[in-house]
C-alpha cells in the first residue's frame, strides 16, 4: 500500500505544505485566468497578502453558476494544449465543459493511483469497471488511468449487462469491482435467479462510486447492509467530482474518505461562506492544486458533508470526509421537515418489493415542496402502499406520495438517452433553491 509522505505528516506540516503552494497558484490564476484576474481586480485583492489558508476567506467563492455562465473564461491555456474534453453530469443545472491538458491527465492518473492505493489496491489486483468510459465522463477515464498507473489489471465492461458482468468475472477472475453500489444488489439478484455461485467468485472487494454506503457515524447504511448481508465483500466508499478532479477515498478502516493535500485545498463553509466547526455540516469548497487548464479557487461544490480531523489508524493524518448528506440545491422542505434525497433513498432500500425508483419534487398549489416517489414493483400486495407510508413516517416523520410502475418503465426514467449514470432525483420545483 502506497501512502504519500505528506499524508503521514502532522496537520501543521500538511497546512504549511499547502500554504507553500498557494502563492504559485494565485499568480498562475492572475496571469492566465480571465475569470480570476477580473475577480482579483474587481475586489481589489492583493494576492501577495494571501499567505495562509485562513486568508482565503478574503476571496469570494466560485459557484456553479459562475462556471455555467462563464465557462470559457476559466480556461488558462491555449486551445492547442487541450487533449481531452469532459463535461459535468449537469445534476444541478446545465453541464459544464472542462478542458484537460496532458499534464492534467497525468495529475488525474496520480490522484486515482493514490486513491486506489488508499483502498488497498495493488498491482496484483484486477478490477472490473462497471461504468462508462465514453460520453465525456471524467470518472471512467480517471479510474482507468489510475489503475493503469498502479499496474493493476482492468476489465472494461461498462454499466448494466448483468449476464456479461458474470461472464467477465468467470473468464478474467477480477478481484475487485468499481461500480455504483445500488447495482450490486441487482447483480446478486441476477446471480440467485440464474444459479451463479457469486459468493465463491474471485470478487473480494468493491470501490463504490456516486452513492453513499455509510451513515454519518460511518456504520453501513441500508444499501451497504443490503450488500454485505448477501455478499461479504469489502466495501470502500469514494467521493469525487469533475470540478475537483480529485477523489476522497476510504481506507480499510472505513472511517471517511481521505483528503489528498497534494491535489486540493478543502474548506467546509456555511451559507454565509464562513468556515464551520468539525461537528457541523458544511458545503465542501475546494481549491485545486496542480491543474493546468481550468484550475478552480474556492469552488463551492454544492455537497454538504461533515469532516473529521483526528488521525486515522491507517497512518494518515489528513482530513476525512463523511458521506454526502445531500446537495444544497436538493434540500426539500416537506410538511415542516427538512430532507435531502439520500434520506429518502435509504428508506426505499429497506422495502423489498421496490426494485427501482425515481423521486420527483415539484411545487404544489400552495407554493410548497411536494414529493412524488415513482416506485418500480412487479406486484403490489394489498395494503402495501399504506405500509410503505407508515414506514416513511416511522423513519422520517413524513410520508410522501407514492405511485407504482413496472420496473422496466422506471429504468427508462432512470437512464435518459444521454445519461451517464442513474437520474434518481428530478427537481421540477418552480421556486427551487
């Protein structure tokens, strides 16, 4: 297992290291970024006065709206240096294009190399990639490049296709999966229906992307338990985004995703853009290090997390991120209760007859948030709707409206033609946050 030396240093040394890189980043942005050079001028920011991480609070945050409205003004290099174009998924609005140079791809490969190493991967492993490498998706190419740098074997199967997944497992004997965790129960169901002895396969672990498998206290949530109860493989959670080009990945301790201080500076801010304490939930706000084409400064990701600073038993002393509580713009005020979609997902994963689902939020006739759950069920026993609503009330104190559909219909809703990952949450509010 490879651990970069900086990750084992004291918190003070890690902070000093990041502060030593700050002046170079600010000068680069001033010289090359139309957006940030204008921002420094407009707010009369003398970058020479920004010496400590605490000084970053003098600089206004960057938002997703900035990226969407002025996408090209973030580019710091001549277009002839760009070797790859990726786009965000557009979950919180119109997709944003990110250009990458050859140096940026090398940085991406290094990030995933140290991230997979964090998740106990070695050059003796073979990973089956159950995600797309096309459709301008950064994650797919990132995992591929990182595993290649690590020296591990790679089986590129893509999403879905349970039959092909098990044919590949049988043929190539991968030791690990890289997948959206909610796909694993579908794999298990397929194996059980087709007499496949998945428990004695070569698979020993899974790097879980895009969805939480843990509660804020790091215990497994409903989805994580559902997987482990059926298939006793090691689960590693990871959190990343296109904008940061960096991942926070769990080690074997399973106590949150580790920060890689070589890659980004991270802050946790409240609605007033002020730092929050360790016990408070804050919006993950990042400043990229080592990005050439489109570096970001104090970019608010929209993701709400807790952070933890105590040293980890694995030997790393870096900040750890808890699971994403929700996205700021996805917050729902429903009948006096504040909810985030992951809380709804967790309850739905406990209901055996629901195979898949889509959650729609819309503005009701009184101007308030309303929730409609479209649930995929092959059959709905009498009284099941009431039982489901009672279950929601017991967990969340409120019961959203629910309608039942054939699972095949829900699959079409989950995967629109241009989608790279499941679209489980649809925001139709006219006054959305």
